[in-house]
C-alpha cells in the first residue's frame, strides 16, 4: 500500500510530494479539482494549506478534501512522462 511521507505547497496548484516508495516530485492538481469538496481548493490560499494526515498518510486540506496516494502517484507519473 502506497503512502505519502510529506507534501509541500510550491505555487499555484502544484505540490511537491514524497512517496514511501522513495520517489518524489511535483504534481499539478489544477485540472483535478472537480466536485463540491474540491471547490474551496480553487482558492489558492486554501489549496496552499495542504498537509499529510498522520493516520491515513495522504494529502488532506482543512475542509476535509483528500486524495488517495495511488491517484497522486499515477498523476505524478503521467505528468512526468508528458514533460519529457
């Protein structure tokens, strides 16, 4: 099972994530913020308040929004491939 070890806000809708499999990198979530729970995160001020839930070990925000580590890893891999 994949977990997030740390998450850091970079800018806009981009986070720097460290996964427990030893990989890390930027993930841009701008196009992923769909649905009512993610609507508040379109405010960059709110988006920047990302943290890692110590129990679930995934990214969470104060409004209760969260994203699964597996989804984030898949997105990270796709974005990294499209950059090359």
